[in-house]
C-alpha cells in the first residue's frame, strides 16, 4: 500500500481531496450541483481533442473547462442557469463525439478520464496537479468572503458593493480548474460525488462557513484515503468506495442531526 509506485497516488489524491472539499463547499452553498456534474462531463471532449492532436490532456481539459465557464455564464444572462448549463453541456459533448469519431485512438487514455486512473499516477502528473491545486485554493481563499456573501444573498452582496455576477463567473472558473485537475485522478463520473458528498455532510452538521470548509476537506480526505486503501486491498474500483463512503457519511450525518 505504501510501496514506491503508490507514493504518487497518495500525494495526488490528497491534493484532489483538499481542493474538492474546499470547492465543494461553495457548490453546495450555491446550489450548483448540476454545474458540478456538467463541467466534468463537459471537459471530457478536451481530452478527446488532446488525444487527437497528440498533446497533453491537461491542455485540452483546461481549455474546455474554460469554454464551459464562458458558455454557462453567457447563456445564463438570457435565461435560467440550469438551462444554460444543460445547453453548454450538450454543445461540449457533441464536440467530444466529433473528436472521438475522428480519432483512431479509442484508447484507455481517453476513456480513463471517465473513471480515473488513480492507481496509475505518474510523477510527471504531480507538478501540474499541485500547481492547479495551489491556484484554486489561493484564489478561493482570496475571494472567500465575497463568494460566501454572494452565495447566501446576492441582493445583500450587491448592496455591499460585491458584484454577484462577477462572483458567479469566479465561482465557475474555480470549479472548472478544480474539475480539470481532478479528472485524470478520479474521473469525470466521480468528481461530482467527491465534491458534493463531503460538503453536503459538512453543511448538515454546521452552517458556519469556516468550520464547514474544514469539515468538508477533512471528510473528503478520509473518503479518498479509505477508498484507496480498500481498493488496493480488494482490487475493487476506487469509485465504488468513494461513492459508497460518501453516501454512508451523509446518511450518518442526517441521523446525527435528527438525534442531536
């Protein structure tokens, strides 16, 4: 479990868990679960394009994450946020279908981004993930107070001089970067559960922002550490344990809240 080839895995999942727990707090606070589900799927075509062009998948992921942010933010000006998110997702996935059809490499490299390659993390992947982690955490800390205020009450935020529109764009950008760095590790289908479940547990236990963030990050870390350890021992998919522990922790938090 702690052999040399697993060290990279432990480092990367720790970084991803910290970011997912931090960003997930705002996803739950803003009720943006659909965006957190759509952006990982929407960035998947970026990996397909990167595979087609023979370049690093991170460039494709970050590019399409940015396109997703632009699409959602622009379309939401003229309609409901959920509709804008859905339309952006449809457009991005249609591009992904095109790129995959043009590629002769229906390879593990592309499809692993749906499910993750957490036990096969290379040393070269650590640096970009670490840099993106620092960027996401740094920006989120810098904007923490206005993000919280605009999430709780956009009207009050405007009164206090905080642009709710700008905070929405910043939030989507942070979510997009967190998605891009997490996809190669936990996959598009699990980024959602890793962001939502720990944060939902934290929010059910406390409504104070800072303790909720700390609790969310802690639960996210425990979830991925347990998932990696059990996956290594049983040879079962990491995703099964991530989703399973997320559901268990949330269920326990609801029971605790009811009996408290």
